[in-house]
C-alpha cells in the first residue's frame, strides 16, 4: 500500500480530527475503506494475468470442478515468477483460485531469494508430503477463520483477499514477514530458529500487519510502530489460543515458542503477560521488552516498546475474556490512524468499549477495564 | 580487511553483531568475499540506503568494512538493497552465523 508522503493538513490536526471521530463512531474511517479497494484491485489484476497464461481446457475429456473454487487448470509449462507482480502460471493439477474468495496459494521458493517461484498447493488441494507447506496452509486457514468467526472480517482486506504464502524462502533465513502482498517464511538457521511455519502465531502476527495496513495504517516507528507490532502479537496470540482451544486463563501468552530450535526449547521470543522475561540465555541474550511505560525506550525498535501494549491487552483479556478483548481491540484498530499514540489508543479503546458494551457484545464493565488497565500500564 | 556486520529488526527483533577478519578466512573464501565486495561497489555506496517506508519485521543491516586504505559504513533496509549488495549481505550473514 502506498503511504502518502505529505499531508496538507498538519499531522497533529488530523490526529485530533481522527480522535474526535473515533470516539463517536464505530464504523471504519473512509480512508481505511479506500485502502482495501486498492489492494483488492491490484490482486485481481495480478490474478487476471495468471488466468491468461492458463490455456482453455481441451474439448475431449471431463473437466473436474471442485466445489468451492475455480476449474482445475490443464497442463501448462511451469514458468518461474520473475517479480512480485507476475506469479508463475498455475501448474497442472492445482486449483485455480478465483480472486476475492479468501483462497490460499502456497509457493515453494526452493531456497532462492525470490518470491512466488513454484505454486505447490492451492485452496482445497490435498496436503503434500513436505511438511512446511501444509503448516503454512493450515495456519493461514486458522488465521482466516479467527478473523471471520470472531471479528467478522473477510480476509485481510475484508473483501476476501486471496492469501499468498511462500515457504523455503532464501537460505537459513531467520525470519518471516508480510511484504504488503504475500506472507513469506524462512527455514530458520537451525541454531536459534526452526522453520517459521512451526508456530501458528507467526502467520497470525504477519497477516495482521496486512490487516493493520488496510485499517489504521500505523507507521512503523515510535509509538505507532509499537502499536503496530503489538496488534500483530495480539491477534497472533488470539489465533494461537483459538487453535489450541484455550482462553485467557489457560493460554501461555507467549509469542514464537514453537519456532525455537531444540537447544533453546522452553524459551520464547516475547511474553505478553510478563514482557522482558521471554528469553535469557547466552545465545540470544536477554529479552529487552519493558512491561510498562516506566521502561519505555525513546526511539526504540517497534518490537521493544510493543511489550507495554501487549501486557495491556493481556490484562484486558484476563478480565473480560479473550474474544471480548479482541473485539474491543479490532474496533479500536478500525478507528486509529497512522500517527496514533498510546494515549490516543486508550481513549479510542474506552469509547469503543462503551459502544460494544451497549450492544451487549462485551461486559458492561469493559470501559472501566480498558481505562483501569491502561492506567496500570502508565499509558494514561 | 576487517568487516563489522550488524543486523537489527526481524520478526524476532534479536540483533546480530559479528566481526569477520577476512584475512583469517580460508583463501578461496577470502577471495570470494573480496570479489563480492567489489561487485557491490561497496566503497562507493551511500552510507544510508533506506526504503521509502519501513516494512514490518524486515531486517536492517549495517556493514563497516575496514582496510588499511579506507573505512566505509553502509546502513541499509533489507527491501532497499541493490542486488549486488544483497549478495554481499547474504554472504556476510552466512559467515556471521558460523561464529
């Protein structure tokens, strides 16, 4: 998504306008609506390009049409994707997903530093022998299911955006990311990390960056950056807990524990309940996250100060329930803006909690819980 | 030749820092490193190569190369690295991991 470079109206005035609107409305702002349309349009354009590479089925013989998505393509030469905007043609035997149907497309980058190289499994296709493709497929499905069932959101853009995921990207790559168009998983180096598909909170976290891109558009620095990072941990954790049938009391509130290499078993990347305690060992060093505003690091990496917001959500979820807290957070996200600060978020969240309480969606004490936990965290 | 390699960011947010003494590497490997540095035009690169908007969970690298003649530092966002610099970073990442 393109970020505007220059605002005619100064940022602080826009922020005040946004804040005033956010406290009164429960609908997403119009700026957020237009962002979704752009990405959906770009995806349709890309997928129209792919469909053009698939020849028409031969006149002899049956064409199998799976129940939920498009026709099976017939033999096409597999061409390598040369850029992010021109994925390879759908290989023989795989479903051809229709744009806007929240379908999954999994690609194997074969340890190259390139995207969308070989399409190996699409929506409704059977599992493959290679494990990480299926983990990615299942994790994307779990994330979509959480967004649909708990938050009423139709894929990342709320318009059924199909989900592109890449596994085996690069060599010993210690990372996973959402690049604006696709979800990418590395294999890990084997020393600190295993394959990044091994913990469902990783794709939950990364795909949520997509949701944030289409809603609040929180800038990736300072407090907006920490809010952006925390939002990804928050909904990543919600997906993880849901998959494991856990609630706020039984969930471990850890991020990334599933991708730690065997020698680091028991460590995790982040703790939402106790920021700063996720890891402490000679290989990784010590978890630097602050737990409250008292430890806020000015100019800190978004992954550091996100601890303050993570614990705030943990406290709200522990009081109100995980789904209830998730709904408050989602309503809040839809009413934030790119430069929103922690204190703005607390005001918007309390206002949205009142709206949801009036609708009977969350307990009537929710607004006070939002404010009280924000105050405990030093945010207000 | 001494190389200081640093990486920040990523999903894990765990920083990496390593010093690579190129002259102490096996000869073929040292030559390969020299070649990759030259192909990247490292000493002519700007000291800051940033993406227009930082992408979440991506890496940011800082590479300092020191020879008897010169020292140069390049800070670069993963998404903004030109291909030849990207190759150098991959090579240095791999060497840093082995330490």
